[in-house]
């Protein structure tokens, strides 16, 4: 499977194509290539290349620390990963997903004052090499709501800016007492390197074009909240998520599938629970081999035909920061793939609308849809804070230095 996504950017006007970077532009820039087996591609990958992850190693990842990433298909051997880590949804069994969602619901229902004692004075580091609003803030507030102390390290305000390696930054944070590291990094595979270097639980907050597991889990929780009442009641009565809980649900993911780590994680997670995932987009952003990510995933080029089948529609933005080598006619894209009121009303009036953010209003989605009754975009943000509390609890529970006092409080 080809690589997926990252966010930011302002709206592009008109139909100006995004031009290819030429060899001349890259002259004098030395990089080291680490070939990492998988069914996706790293930054700078051309859509014509076979699905092998070719990772350009920045100063943040030293070539001598190259590692092999587990295959993205099927069960991945976690090997050196700490049991509290959350790096790929492929590492989660259905039972793991059930436990995480159950923990999320228990923490959500807990009185705020009691919840703040659960992990009092535990230490969590947020290591962000890329800009983020939703993910960073929700992880930070989730940790603080559990009583943990947090430290934020960004690439622009630390020794990272001076060329310190990811390995050394991680070791420094561990030496300072961090018991868990939340990492966002532009290079696919970076969380694996950090996990091996530190031995700590690593929570992947988005790595290059690889995965974004907490986003897929919060999307799942949002979808479950919108199941038909009968199905929702059955889930509550059984207190369990099972491999058929989303049977009969079709989730259409629209847009820049090629670069979207959100699309990848959802496509790996939702079919495990019985959902059908439909990828929709133009060839340049959705190569045919995308459907090979796993069972339960297919491609539909025509947006309106895809909408007719959809219970859930997830819109993705056009990520101009990841489109080197591709030319996109935005006027044509808007005409064919923008979700607006007329299109939704005609083809999927009952579908719920998701978006991982940031939303570029007027490009992939119209404002009246973002703010309309079908939109669950704000709900996703809420569910994100709850899911991230559960992932932090899972990580800190698994860490050997668990605070006995806060354990008794739970």
C-alpha cells in the first residue's frame, strides 16, 4: 500500500498544478536511504514505484540506527515494542480494541477529581517534530486530566534544531524520568526506532505517511456512537466489541488516500470489526494497489456512486506538502470530489460525515456540510481526548515503575 498523510496548509486557488521538484533543486543535498519493507512508501515517493517503503533518513534518524518495520499486512511481530506502546493498529487484536474502548468509557464516566488522582505525578513526554493542533492538545489535556505531568518538546525549540538525533532525544527524555513518549514525526517508522532506543511505551501520534492509530480508534468510537439504536444497545449489553460489530456499515474515505496515514489506519482497523471500506479519489491520489492493504477494502472512482453506498463518509484534505511529483487540477478535483449540500442530499442524506482535520473549507468539503446536522467532526475531537486518555492509561499501566498509590485510587 502506498503512503498516507500529514496535515496543514492553506487553500490553493485556481487550478495551478503542484510542480515536481527537479533534480537541480535537490543538488548538493545528501541523504541516506533506509529501505524498509512494507506496503507503503515514505516521503518523496513517486506513485509509480512498487509498494516498498523507501525512507529518506533525516539528521533526526541516523543511518546506523536503521530498523526493519513490521509488515503492514496481517499480524506484525512486535518484538522489541513495549506492551504499552501503540504504534500501529495492526498490532491490536479485536480484544485489544475492546479493552481500549472499555477503558475509555470507564475513564469518561469517572468523576473529574478522582480521575486526576489515577496517574498523579506520572511523567509523560510529548515529542512533536511536526505541527499539530488536535492531536497534540488532546494528548496533553488527556495526560493532565489523569493527573500526569507533561513536558512538550518541539523540533523548533529544543536541541533537535541543533541536529540531535531522535535516539539521543529519546534517551534524554527517559533519563529525565519520562515514563511514556508521545511521538509525531515526519518520517515513517520513527516510533519503532524510538521504542527500540528507549524501551519506553511509545504512542504514535502520526509518523510520516505510515499510521495514526489513535485517530483510527477515535473514528471507531465516533462511528459506534452513531450506530442504529438497536446495534448500540447490543454493544452496551454485551460490553464488548467483536469482529462483527460494524457488519453492514460502509465507510467511504475520500481524497488523498496515497499519503494519508489516517486512511491507512482506518483501513487496517475497521474491516477487523466487519466494516466495508471504500476508497474514493482520482488515480493520482489513489493508485489501484491501494485496495491491497487488506480484506474489506475496495476502490470506487465515482464519488456519487460511492456516496450511495455509504453510512459514513470521511473526507481528507489535499495535502500539498506531500505532493511532490504530482500535478493536481484543483478546480477539477472540487468539481468531482468536493462534498457539498446538493451532493450529500441527493446521494447520502443519512450518512455521518467525518474529517480528521484540519478542514480546508471550500476545497474538499463545503462549510454547510462541516457545520451541518450530518457532521460529527467536533464529536471526533471530543472522542479523541477520551481515547487518548485510555491509551495513556494502557501505557502507564504497562510501565514497570507504576505508581502504587495511584493504582489503589483506581
